[in-house]
C-alpha cells in the first residue's frame, strides 16, 4: 500500500464517529500509544481514536477503507515485536480498543464467557473466579494486556501445557472487517462442522485481516487443590525428566513448569527484594505447579513424594515445596520478575522461540555457544515454558559493555540463534508474533506456497491494504 496521508476532512470524519472527547491529536498526549515499552519502536500517528463499541469501530474502518487510511489496532500496548506501533511517517491512525472493555456475558453452566477486546486479561480471570471458574491464560503482563491483543498474537503463557494457547481457548469471535462490515461469530459451540473455521483465520493475524472486537472464551472448573515447588537441577535434561515424572502424579496434572537459569536467579536477587528459598546453587531451576481436584493438601504430599523419588534418582539437588498460597505466589514472583530485572543489567537482546521438547537441551547448549562465539562475555538468560518447548532466549550485554553497541548486534545475534532453532525443527516466534521485528524473516521460515496463501487471505479480507500495513507479511510496507 502506498503511503497516503489522511486529509483534515478524513480525520474530521473519523473523529466525528466517536466524538472529540475520545480522540487524541496532540502529539504529546499521543505518546503513550506510539512507544513500545522497551523503546525499541517509537512511531507517529495522525490521530489516536478510542471507539467505545463495535459499531463505532465499523464506522471508522468504513471511512478508512474509502479513503485508504492506514489503521493500526492496539490493545494494552504490551506487544514485544512492534506489531501495535505505527511507523514514524505519521500517516497512520492508531485504533485503541481499551474502551471496549465490558464483560458481556458469563455462563458458568456452559463454561463460557463473552468479553470485549479491550478487557484486560486480569479482568477476565477475575470475572471467571467470581463464578468459581478458571480462565487459564496467564501472562506476566495480564494486568495490562488485553484480550484482543492476546488473540491477535495467539498468546500462550504459562498454562499452555495443560490448557492450550489462546486459539484453543476461543469458541467464537466478533470481528470488524476492513470494509466496515461486522462479522458476528460469537458462538459458544464446542462442535460446529459447518465449513471453514473462520475464527482461526483472525486469531494470530496481528490485526492485518480484521479488528477483533469481542470473543467467546472457554472457562474451566476452578481446581480445588494446587501444589507448587522450586527445584534445583544440574542440567536441562534433568528438568525435562522431572517434567515427565511430574505428569504421573495421581489426582492432578502439571499446569505450569518453568525453566529458570542461575544467571536469571542471580539478577532477581540482585535487583529486587525477592530471595530464593533454596540453599543449593545450581545451573538451572524448575518451577513446577500441579493442580487438580480433591481435598486441599493432598497434591502437596504427592508432589513431595515425587520430588523425594527424583532426589533418590539424582534428578535434582535441592527443592522447596510451598506450604501456602502466599508461599506459592512468592515462588511465581521470582519467575515473573525475570524479564524486569534484565533491564538493570544493561541491554538485552530477546528471542521468543520454540523447539521440540526432545531438542530443548541441545538447543540451549548450541545457541548459548553460538552467542558466546559471536559476543564473548555475553550473558544468556534463557527461561520459559519447559512443558511446551517455548523458551525466551534473552541475552544480556557483557559486563561493562556499551549498551547501544551491544544492541546494534541484534540482527547478528538473532541470525545465529534462529539458525539453531530452524535446524532443530523449531519456530522463531512461539507466542509474541511476527510484527515488525521478524517480518523480513518470513521468506526464510515460510515456503513460497505458504506466503502466497497468506497474501491471498490479505487480498481477500483487506484488498486496499489499510489494516496494520508493513506488519507480519514481507514486502508489504
């Protein structure tokens, strides 16, 4: 799509659909919508529009389609690949969906909830808990990320191993198309084989095919018993062996298992008030959560017995089991602090990748070696969801290095890491999406046939190319 700057008349028409109180045109007031939280991407916009319902979104897109005005949909602005940030030309309109934040309906008997795209993930979790149900999608940013963004990037989080990613948790969608038409696909059916599953086209499409305005999500019974432990292990394979052993605990199942490196633990202790309860230092740690149904406390006993067996089999060197929900929360806080404390150590080059579980140990060994050959002294901080093979392979700058000079090596480091990922049959994007960061790598990871099918969908749903142009698809700037 050629860059077309919206005229004053077009901007006036767009603002009229929502009222001046819900539009922002002042450059300073627009800044929070134009900056990614790590400052990797900073853009400009002709205006920020904040519609309050799907009808207003439809009116905005109809005008945008008519005038060929580019639209960048945005939720909580927590994305890490630049998909929600406009370019610096200033010709795009940011469509903030945070006012579409209602919980429209919740049905505990049907185990479903209908929510608008601007509702935060935490709000949906709380609404489910209020009727003794669980919405299992869980992310570190859940207090600010929104459901629309979660679906647009097919978010995963810590519960994928037990419950699946956002795509699996979605029963139906409401989507506004580029033309301004509203598709009401808010069906709560678990079985519906009446042709193409249209919702899956929009989930993971990063706002390039349509704007998700509401969704029907699956709820689950709230587990009555949980057990959490932090374990020290000597290598990644031992953590994998522990994961498989934990899967056999009677009355429960693994609902989360996180891999944490010693370097990351040291960063947390150094730059936060948190402390590890383990006396034993180890190269790796695993955070395990088991959940199920039955009298509270039984899973903790079962987890303790399993860890005792694992200790006898030399699978671990130390472990602590939480004896209360507060203690469990403290253990999870260590994991959730990892992305934050890396800032205090300087520049961080980040990757969100996945590999088959059987290749996880090999990936971490080879990728670490590749990075250390490229930048001696670089400090890898790989952590993530061991149960589904999704690792956030982050690299912190060498001690005393120049931050900007280190970050300038981002592409070189990524090329080295992605070479290992692809050689082992993995994916260069596990849950954050493609956005701007990985757009130009698509021809490397997708066949010409795949790319043409994707471009065909783009031409069908957005023939004028107004929806989030320059994101996801290569050569579409």
